[in-house]
C-alpha cells in the first residue's frame, strides 16, 4: 500500500516574504516555524513547507555566485505548480492578488472541467493556480 503524501517542501530564497504571501492570500495556518529558515502551513490534508535554500544556492551569497549554483535556484527553472482550491469569489481573489503586486493570469475554464481557475507566480517566481469548483 503506498504511503500518503503528507508534506510538500519547496526551497526558497526568502522564507519570510513567501510566508506572508501564502498566509495573507490563502489563509493557511502556520503549524511550525523557525523564523526566516522554515515554515510549515496546514494546507488541507497535506502540509506545505517553505525551506530556505542552502548557502551555496542563495542569491547574493559568496558561495552562490558561480553560474552553476545560480542556475539551480528556485527563482528560475521550476517545474512545480501548487494548486489551491478556494470557496470564495475567484475574481475577487484574483483582484486582491493583483492589488498586492502579484503576477496573475486571466480567469480560464476548459471544456469538460467543472471549475474555473487562474495561474500566477509568487514573489520568487514559483507557479501557483487558484481554482474554484462549481
């Protein structure tokens, strides 16, 4: 029997900035925290964690200055998308993010799927999607 997914961890440059972004815009409660280094949110049946990248991958650090390290940061090249389901007005939520300076796309719906959605990027460029089921 496969084990359930219980926690998703992403490596980030600025834990505090992204903690504010996800807490303010998705109402995720914090369940663990090491200031500036680590935060875990309760995100429904799984936990969503932000972990500060190691020194060698930090932008602006002496250890992270070479091109090889810079290309492996969370700022570029991500192939991950976080999907949040909300039960409030999707357009109002999108407008709140735009007002806060987030980069978000237009509302969209695909034929045969029972929900409307939009995509966006958090302050470090990680892709997220917000959906509302009918």
